[in-house]
C-alpha cells in the first residue's frame, strides 16, 4: 500500500520551520565550510543531492483536485537541483526510490496505457533529464509486478542498485552495489579522482506487501545483514566513500532484525559513510518524529554521528549533504559536513503557499503527452453520489470516505462467500482513511462534491493499488485488531482539565482500520495495547469496549471473515488476526471493486452508519484534534465537537464535547 502510504506511507510539517543545518546557514553551505587552515592537506568539497518518494509526482499538479499544486512535483525539485549544482564545484545526484507508483499518472501508465518494448515511462523520462548518478528501488516499485518494474526502469540513463532483494536463483534482482569513479576539483584547483561506493536497500516487508507479485520469484534479506555482507566488498573494490541509498526510515529502540525502518541500525555498520533515507515521507533533520531517539541528532542531521538526510516526499524537498573530504594516506575521510533539506515551498501563517521554485521546462516537456492523457483519463465519470464524500473527520468519527470502501468490499465479499465453507460466518469489512491530513498537510483530505463520480474521485477515495483479500479471525483476534487500530489516539487523562491532543502524530492514518459489521466504543482513558510499530507494550490494556455483533457481545471464540487488502492481510502494520489467516486472495484491486460497485449502484449515498464512537469522558476534559480548514462545512451530526480556531501549519483545531 505506504506508504501506505502503500501503503501507506505522510508529509513534512511547515518546510520553513523544519529546515535544519548542521553548520552554518542554509545558503551557500559548501562555501562556508573551512578550508584555508588545511592548505597543506588536499581538501575537496562534495555536495550530495537526494530526491526520494517522488511517487510519479512530476508536474506540480493535484490530479485528485484537478488543479495546480505548488507543494509537489519533480519539475520544481529539478529547479532546486540546478541551483544547488550551480553553487558548488562538485556535486552528485541520487534517487532513493518509490518513483514508479503513487499518483494517477502512475496508474494511467500501469492500467490504461501500459508499457510496450521501447517505451519510456514518464517518470523515467523526467529523471533522465536531470543527470542522476544512481538510484535504488522503493517498496512501491513492486506494486505492479516484476515485469512492469523491469520495463519501467529499462530506459533509465542511470544505474540502479539494491542489495537485499534476491531472485529465486539466489542472485540479487539488481546489482547490490557499484563503484562510481568520478573526477572532482579540490580546493586548490587540482583534479582528484574519487571512487564512490553506492549500495541500495528496500524494506524487507515487500514480500508481505506484494506477496502476489513476489511469491516464488523473489525474497528479501534484512537491511543490516545485507550491508554487512556487501560493504566489505565495496571497500575491497577501493571505495573512498560509501553512500547508502536506504529506502527505509529512521526508528529507535533495540534492533531485532527485519526492521522496516532500519536507517539508524544501518548507520552502525562499519564502512557506511553517508545515508540517504526515505520511505517515511518525513523530513530529517528537523522532523518532530525524530526527536529524542538515541543515536539521532535531529538538528545536525546525523545517525550515530554519520551525515544523513530524508527530504520529504512527492518532490517537496531536495536533500543536500555538503561534505568536506580530507586526503588521508591513499584515501579520503570526511572532515566536516552540513545537512540541509531544501523546500520547494513555504507556508505562511495565514496558510498561503509560497512557491520557492519554478517548474523546470525540460522536465515538464518530458511528460507533457502522458500528463495530458492522464487528465483525460481521470476526468472520466463512472457513477454519482447524492452526498459529499469527505475525510475531514475520518479519525474522530465514522466517516463517508471509509464507509463507501466498506460498502464496496462487503458487496464483493457477499458474492464470493456463497459457495464456500465460510458461507455461514458473519462478514466484516476493514477500511482506513488514507487521506486524513497529518503529515500530508491541511489540504490532504478526500473531498468529493455531490454529483458525478469520476475515476479521479476513486483514486481520491482509495489511493493505493492494493488487491482485495479476505481473512478468517476469531473474536479475540478481532478485538486485538481494533486495539491495534486504536493506537491512533493518545491516552487521555480524565482528571486533567488542560488541553490534551487526541491524535498520535507518529501513527499513520492508513493503520487506523474501522471495522464495519460490528459496533464498539474506544475508551481513551486506557493505554494503547501496542506501540506505533505494532509491538505489545500493555498486554492487559482494553481500549475497545462494548464490542458487539448483531447487538450481542462478541465472544473470543466466535468466528468472522474480514474483507481487507493485501497489505493488511499479509501482516502490514502488524495487526492481530492477519498474516496467517488469509482464506481468499482476490484477483481484483480494491479500487476496481469500488468502481464496479459504483457502476452497478449507479448512484450512492455513502452516509456513515456510526458503528463506532468514543466512550464518554468527563465534560471538563479538554481533548483537541486538528483537521483541514474546509472541515467547517462538513461537521457530522453524530460528532459533538466545537471549533477552537486556527492551528499551526494551516490546520484548524476542534475540541471534542463529552
């Protein structure tokens, strides 16, 4: 799914507030690094540039809103790339993966136009204009299958590496690493030859998330284990500097192996010098999610002392690491560095977007034809709705954008289950709000007006190319599933009268599953049973109360079938009742199921059925949450909440009324 995001996979906060620099100011970082005092020793300044998680966002355009968008687009990032190169003698550009899936342009290519031999994918066409030195794969590269991936990257004019995806014959899917031999100019004007080792990594969980595409064809190894295997080879090949293209995020705690977000653990591997991270759709240094993690310097931009950067998503930032290298013996060592994720836009206190980069004409020209074809594709109507479909309150109340997904999934499952051994079991549906603000910003919500529903609207409702799957669970597993989902909320102290934020910023909205077919309440005064990664931290916690089916309490040994997607069913998010419980893997994408449901219904009224709520708290409890400014027009009648006013980064704040 992201990011998820596929799955699901989240947006940076106000870029102007989150800029962080290791030494000196953001402008002219490389020029500010000291050199004169070391004239006797060759010194060389090298600027490393990174893009990551572009997700086929090439043009600064929101296909869902059918409007220009200054907060996204490789075309804008390209302008920052050219400016950053012009400031220094020596620079090199890398991409860190998740480039081939994630926008309607990507879906148009995969599902409508396709790729014939000799075709160039528009994302690759755009990247080919920018002079990348090397790239790696992200988890979403596998969403459309290995054949499509191979066809998609075939026309790239730069190499790609990945060390921890292994084919059935035991060889890696791509070269695990390579050496780039480059000639740079040192501070004295002399030419110096450097051997840059480049190695790539992807979350090993792709074998779960894209099981249908990878089963029997490829498997994965742990990121750190792969690094320990191949880094000695890279060094033996003469690498002066090793750059890790790590399509994996930053998380703390004890390493157990197989981590999705392993960049911090990777930094402990001897021989790794620089780490380019991604996957989380966050900003490092500077993102709040990275505060107070042992080994992470969220101001300087280091992981265990090594320079690292994560430049947001969809082209929102360009990652910049300025290195000053010092000649030591026959090799080079990092003497100083500075880290700076540079934004393509700023957001003013009154929520206005201020562009900091124009779109590059060469990048736009490379995708012009496919961009225009995508616009025609997404504007095609397929059904109609008599009520608005929005997600402004999807994290605090039963919601129409989630309800329509559940309705479609139940419609599909009821047809499948008739002639199966599970025909007499109750059918439930699990669905999550994919567009719910948060890291995506105050406009990142589903907002479909009454009237015709076009293909672009379907992608607005269900943004990931997941396939439908069905699992069989017990009542105990069902309760555990909901307890895991309830990690979306911070624990609320009912004795406090001061403000308490409701939503856990570290918890991705795509893991907030609402399960239709049962009713339940969430007791916010209880601790979360699971941490953000899905590890049990309070085994006796019981946030889920009054769990009922057909008005009767759910028994632990009761059996249900739950319709979900391949990401969740295969263990994505680490939910109880998944991974080993799959009874049906549908050939259809969830989004296609929704389309077929809407076409058959012709017109829908996706009113939420209110099957979940919060358990009461004292009236003196001050519990607040943030949403988009347009939410004022869509407050559900079932939700008791009052508007507080404007909040940071363009959001508005509401208070729950108990």
